[in-house]
């Protein structure tokens, strides 16, 4: 089962680099809110891993298995208009939250990134900070490090890591309830004091970045409760 692989991964040295492309829909007119986009990213990433097609014997299993055997790299890119429509035909899962849509695609070798994705921009995916409002019932809380500045694209990948790492900690009943809500997540930025308290709390899942982009290696970027 993919969840077992995620829970037991040991970051073995990879002979080939694989990544999950994440496509963020950011139109020129009426762009989405930053929080909603991050919440859609977190949900879509874990939805790919928990999709029945990723189970043993499923058509996605080998691609997902090979990916989680190493580091769970993700690359977020922005798309609009015809670009967005073009990626809908690629294997993956689209999640929409409050008008913000993200499609997380089946992980691939970086050298074999589909051309529809490879031509999309990685930069320019930032959005202004917004007021997220109350936490939806049943949503899983993901807290962003208030000490670290990250673009929306970088954070989309980080909250995707968090939702994936959280999933193996949940019971079968909890996973079914979460699936019924399309893996709803609530992304929030706590105060520095709240963050420090969470860092020391039991049963909190921490995402520590490898430091390839934007942050120093080993930086804790997101905590999942």
C-alpha cells in the first residue's frame, strides 16, 4: 500500500530523479486567494497517493511507488486559460477549493516531464496573503512556519508534503471520512509563539525541506496536526 511506503521511506539514494508536477490555476483576471490555492494543493497531492489507481495492481502504482521510494519532490507551476485545459488530459487529480484549482499529476522522471507541463512557468505563482476565516469542519490543519518567507508555489509543494506525511498517521475510519471531504485541509499561519509550542507537541508531523529552493536545508516549513 502506498501509505506504508510513505511511512517507511528511507530516502535511499535515487538513480533517477522523479517529481510530482503540481499545476496551479492562476488566471490574469480574478486570480484565486492564496489560502484557497494552498488548500487545494494540499488536498490534490494526497488525493493522487490515495487514489485507487495508486494501489497495488493499479495503473498508477508503479509510478507512485518509485517516487515515494526516494524524496517526495514536487514542482509547482502556474497555468491559465488554454494551458490549464491542456493539463486536464494528463493523469492526475484536480481539487478546487473556494474557486481555487490545483491539479497534481502522476509523478514522473524529471527528464520525462510532459511537454504540456514543461513549458509552464515555475516563477510568478505568488499571491498576496489573505484572511482565511474559520477552519472548515473536518479539515486537517496545516500550519506554515511564520518565520520563513516562501512563495505560493513553494508552499504549494510544502503543504502537499504535509498532507501526504499526515495520511499514514490516520486510521482507516479517519481516512474514509477525510476522503468524503475531498481531503479538505486548512492552511493557517500561527503566531511565532504558537509555532514554537506546536514544534514541541507530540503527534505533530513536520515537513523539513531539503533546501533546493528558497529555504535553507533542514528548515521546518509546515506542521500537520
